[in-house]
C-alpha cells in the first residue's frame, strides 16, 4: 500500500486495495481499500519558513 501519491499533480486520484488474512481465520480473505486524491497545492508559513504542501 503506497504512503505517498505516485503523481503529485493536481487532479490525480487512485484507489488502492490490498488483501490480507487474519491468523485466527486462515480460510478468510479480507481487503483493505484506500483512496488517494490530490486536490491542490498550498503554501504555508511556519517558524522554519514557507513550504509548498
């Protein structure tokens, strides 16, 4: 499962799934889904200076 978008461009979106099993239920298969969406860039000001996030 990615922890950072593959493309850092406004408008990018993707849905990722991963399959896993629970040791107590070896015959069961479960799925985890994660939707990622890049909506916009924003410049913030911090004590360490400005950053594009």
